[in-house]
């Protein structure tokens, strides 16, 4: 009987345990259900939104790449370089290269008063009245033959530069070769200036080149003195037996010869000043003098000080960084 009773109790306990477990599961299910009803169903994710930007075409990509290019450097742009002027004057043609910026234009222009020594253009470059004959002049060379055409100063320079080059090529150079004269740069420029001022003083027989040979060989003058003498006496007309310089009016207190001499000396000085400025511009900047390499002074070697090593006990070595007032 005891075994039967024990079996009944065991079955009863198992049944009660199953009921309790079922009730608990129902309770959990209910609680979940309540929670779900309060919050509502989870929202479904929205469909993916298509991008409003269409894929870039190759050309669009190229444009985008340009838009992200770095800005250009802000280095100031230099002005257009001036007309290059020749620096090698062994060839006579080089004297005229560069037009209004040639060495001929700059030196003759300074003698005329239309250009400054450094090549700048004075107000008279753009037009002035000739003090000799009252005709309107324009340009570097005081050109006075284009008034009816109202030439620009630049065009006047071109025409007169061509004209004086012709005088040099057909008169000055051949005469110098014939007389065995090796003209210096200064002598060539003075001859060209004289051809601009008074062409007959160069082209006629007994002109500048012949007078230069006479001044050097017979009068034994050299350099500037010979050039000045040749310039002055190129105005002498042997056929008339007098001075032929109508554009140079003699002053009351000096003779015609002295008037011519002063004018020619002034023009020579102007050419010299302009040529000096030109040479300074063309010469390279002076380099600093290279001093002989000096060997540094050899100081006697200093031997490292021999510090006396003091052997300390281990406890002193450990405490050597401790402040001295440490107890």
C-alpha cells in the first residue's frame, strides 16, 4: 500500500509541475502579446531612394576634374620684353638692329635731344620745331619730311634709320676702306650722327672720313680730338672757301667756326654719354671678387679633462640625485 501511495504522490507532483509550466508559458506569451500591441508592428524599412544625381558621363567627369583644379599661381606677369639690341658690333649692320632701340637710335637721338642718355623718349621725340629752319620735326632723328603724311614718330624713325644706314653703307664704310681707316665704334656713331645732321658733310668729297684721316695722319691728333676736328672741318666748303652750315647760326660774340665747334663737341659728348649708358646696360652684373680660400685657423686640440672618478658606496650612488637638504 505504501508503494501505491508513493506512486500516486509522484504522479500528482508531476502533473502539478506540468500545469505550472504551461501556465508560465502562457503568461510569457501574453506579456509579449501585450508589448506588441502597445508599440504596434515594427515599421517596414522604406524602399531605397534612387539618387537624383545621374551617373556622370565621361565628359561630366572631365568637367568636374577641371573644377577641382588648383588655382593658377599669382606670380605677376612680366611686361613684354623690350626689343633686343645687338651687342656684337663687329658687323656694321648690327648697329642699326632694333629700330628705335638700336644703338644708333639711342646715341643719335641723345645728340638730337629727342632721347635721354638711357634711351628714354623726351617730349621732343613726339614733335618739335627745328631751331634751324623752323620745320616741324618728329621722332628720334628729328625727321621733317613726313609732315604732309602726319607720320607717327615710329614710322619717322624707320624711314630715317634706313636713310642714314644708306649713307653709312655707300659713303662712310667704302671711304674708310679706301683710306685704310679702321673706324672705332665711337667714330662710326659720330659719322652716322653727322650724316643725320648734315648728309653732305659725309657724302661729299672732303667730308668726315677724309677729314678724320687728315686729323690722324697729318695733324697727329688721336681719339676724340681727331673726331672733333673731322666733324668741324667737314662743314668747310673748299669750292666756296667758307663754312657751309646754314642750320648753325653764328653767335655775335663767336665766329662761325667756333659756333660749329661748340655744337659738334656737344653732340660728341651726348653720344659718349648714351654709349656709356648702353654699355652699362649690356654688361653683366659685377661678380663679387673671389677671395683666395682661407683655411680655417687650426686651434690646438683640447684634450678632454680627466675627471677624477670617486668610487662611492652603492647607497651613495643611488641617492646622488636627491636634494642636498634631504635629511
